């Protein structure tokens, strides 16, 4: 075996994953003390996730979609949970009572969840890796609603030609802030540094699910595919009813005026944050989360203004401009 191949810890098609040396040494290990195995990066594409995911990446590439699946695909903290619940409610005729009987992660499983902690986690609860598995998702009755943060190129090559895909993206400034709080909340990610440091890790593509722009632009390029619905979080904030109607139309569902009104109320942030079937507050009792903070936090557009210094904001603006150069993707960072 060549020296180069000895470094490869996993493959998915032509993508080869290697450990990122930086993530095994200080200061990275000081800022992320629970990444006991470091992180892995796949090339081509530069996708970053755990070595445990990398060792199983081929399984996700081969995971067979069905023609009645609906996949919710997002970069983290872009409105995933909100969109999952919206999609589940539309598919299931706005069955609020049925939705409250089972947690969202059972009704709409998170595809790669078992592989987001080390193979032998030191700071994750016992059984973390067994909560959800691919076999369970494979055997789910139709129609399945599947959540993933994986980019399209690491999913089955026939996904878009087979299943409906709802992709939602959020402006990167608010994603950075929300992802910081997420990293402080989730025990396996546990970030100890400052916002400025975290934003730099984000811009350097050195966090779970990086890079942000490649993830979004790949889906943006497919936005006219008949099986792709591309949503912006800010549009959902601005006109929730209108976006619900778009989702229903995309999924071939007709909702009555009463159903629409109930669903808008059901998904309104103040109600959504209190809904125990979606807010993941139970994760604190199970040991997945630290006691401080909330999974469903603020849901605001423009909250970045309460966190960024002018200097950091200028750096982020330059980073956004560089990555969107030559594209027609635009983000709304404030709502009037």
C-alpha cells in the first residue's frame, strides 16, 4: 500500500477522507477538547466531519432513496428542525396530535447521527451511537422524511431523480452565531473559545460540515430540478404562510384555509420553542447537551448585529463577497 493510501481512513466514491493534522494538536484541541479523534476532511470537495463518519461514508453514498421519500437537506443551523416539522406536518395532513406523540427525530430521522461522535466516545452518553441507525431508516414505512446535513455529492447519485428534496439555507452571518451557541450546547462539540475564534474556524472551513458555501452552492445549482425545492430561512421568517404553501404545492398536497392557519400558528417561533416533540430539551436529561442554552434559541434574522464587532463584520463581509463572486446566490442579512 502506498504511503498516501495509508493516510486514507475512509472513502465515498472518488472522495477520500484523511485526518486533519491541525485538529489533533493545540490550540484546536484546547478549543474542541471532546474531539478525541480530531476531524477528517474529504477530497475532492473539502468536506469536514468526524473520522467515524469518514469510515462509514460509503454507506451514505449507497443509501437507497425511494420515490416517495422527502429529504430535508441543509447546512446546520439553517432552519433544519423548523423545516422538518413543516414538511412532516404537510405530508401528514397537519396531524398536530400525532406529531406530539413522537419526537421529531423519530418521525424524521437524522441520517448520519450515529457517526457524529468518536467510535469510543469519552464525553457522550452510553448508547449514543445506537439511538438511530441506517437499518432502522431503511426499514421505515413510506413515506419517509429524512434529515441530513451531508452535501448532495456525498448522498446517493440518484437522490434528486428519485426523491423530493427540500433544501433550506440561511444567511451565513446568523449561521455563524447560531452554530457557535450550538457548539457550546452539544457536549460532543463543546467549543471553549471566543466568537472571533469560532468565526475564523468557520471561514477557514474547519468545523463539522464545512465548507458552508460549497454546500449551499451545490444545491443552488440544482434549484430548477423538478424534485428540488430551494428555500431561504429569511423567506420563511418574512412570509411563513406563503412558504408553507410553496412546500405543500411542491409535495402535491392541498391544505385548507383552516389547516394553513393552524400550521402557521404551530410553527410560529414562540409556540415551536415550547413544543417538546421538536425542541430537544430532553437531550439535557439524556446527557447530549449541556444544561446552559437551548437548541431552539432565538430564530431571529439579524441577531449577528448583537455579536459581531465592526472589525469581525468587515472580515466576514469580505469572506462572503469572495465566495459569492461569479454566482447569483444572494443572502438577506436583515429583515425590516
